C-alpha cells in the first residue's frame, strides 16, 4: 500500500502491516519517508482512540499537505480491542490531499 503526494511516494508498506480503522489505512511509522513529516499544532481528541497528533506532510522536493496525516502516539489501551491491534504511532493520511492506493 502506498501514500502518494503530488506524484511522490511518502509512505509504503505491505498490506499485512497496515492497520485499518474507520475506513482509513494506518501505516507503520517506519514506512514513512524520512523527513516527510512535520508536527502540526492542530488539536484533536477522539473519544475512543485518544489524543491525536496531526502532521504536515511534504513530498521530498515538492508540495506540502497541511495536516495531511495524523497519528495516535499514545492511544487509549481500551481501543486496541476494538481495533484488533496496537496502532501506537501509526499514521493515516488525509485522502482529500494524499492518494492512498493498494
């Protein structure tokens, strides 16, 4: 599976490494291109997953997608049962700005 911004792959992982939550593909942190993420100050707390960290995503040498990704660095442990996996730090991408394909 790939996350592509402006024609450039910013994350890539095997399908079995992806965690799917509410229609979004969460990529392991190690699958993201180094230097593509910059912390955003945008706040959000999900009632069942916890405090989210938003990220600005920049394609190497190219475009930036403001708040183009988010993760849950320390999700509520109770959410692991609902999701079926520990997805701490995994990243989902905003499909309006970044193309996610199999």
